[in-house]
C-alpha cells in the first residue's frame, strides 16, 4: 500500500484534483473538508477516497482528526495544506471576524496540521509537506488584505519549516496558483473574465485544477527530495519571480 497522504480541503476544486491525482499516483489518500457534507459524500462515492470532517482553523479539532486518521489509515507521510477561504472586503470596511476567519484557516491552519504530523515525520525520517499558497500572496490583491497576508504568511512558514526539517528527510514546499478554473472562478461574470482577468495571463487562459495537482504530485515524490523551501508558481506567466 502506498504512502498515506492527507489533503485538507480535498473534496472540491483544486483539492479534489490533488486528491485524485495522488490516488492515481499510488498514494493512500485521505481528504478533509469543513462543511459541505453533500459535496464530500459525492466525492467519496465517486472516488472511493475516505473523508474526514474537521476545521483546520481549530487546533484541538486537528489533534483529534489526525489521531483518528492515523489510527484508521496509518501514519501521515504526505500532507497537502490546501484548505482555504476568502472573506473579501477593503480593509476600511473589514470586520475583525473576517480577518480572523481567513487568517485562522489559511495560515494558522498550517500550524495546526503540521504540528500534529511533524513529530512522526521526524521520527520516521521522511515527510512531504506541500502548502497551497496563491499568486495573491506574492503580489497582493485589492480587497484581500486578509487573504493576501495569510497566503504570504504561508510562504514564510514554508521556508522556515523547510530549514528546520531538511536534515530529517522532510521537504516543505509551496505551490502558488494563479487563476484556476474552479467553481468559484467560473462563477465570475463572463465579461469580467474576458475583459479583466484573461488579458493579465500571458498564456491566455485559466489554469486547470489538474495542472496544480501535477505540481503537487511531483513535490510529494521521492524524485523531489532535493527540492525544499521552494515556491512553484503556476500562473500562466501572470507573475514571474
């Protein structure tokens, strides 16, 4: 049986594509979700991938869920931190609850999951952690001080943890997607998509979730053992760094 991989937010959008791609690559995949029972159950029935419901923004929930997953499936050797939310609003109109909700999920969620798998990874001398950041964590975005700050924080977290774990056989990397053809992006009005978004992307199209998933599969592989502390930008040339 393949290595156990946990994909947070793994039942929809990019997370769904990552879960399926890892399963196809031979991993024993588990997906988490926070609230959409209908979508999670549909995903489970279609893919055969087990799902666990918990909020990555709550430390105790992560303690209990990861303990349960490792008891049911085995030690987590690959962790993909994909769970994320948006609460967009210009800062002068943003409430503290909107700030806290995004930062707790998108940034504190990395601590909450990583802290609960890192000791096991260190003890076994192997681990792969892949954090899904965003182009908006690299360049900023109007109305997203909370989201951009959290996703930029993910990149600093990635680099620091990579330094701490490099000698233990654990790699820590990030993927920073641009505009990807998920349900959320497809809901943008067609005229806005054609006139304001696609002209910013040199390749002239949205990315596909499966393209992000292939980045994750590579970073999770043995072949990527010399890659750590890196950010793999997958944005069609919209931002080059």
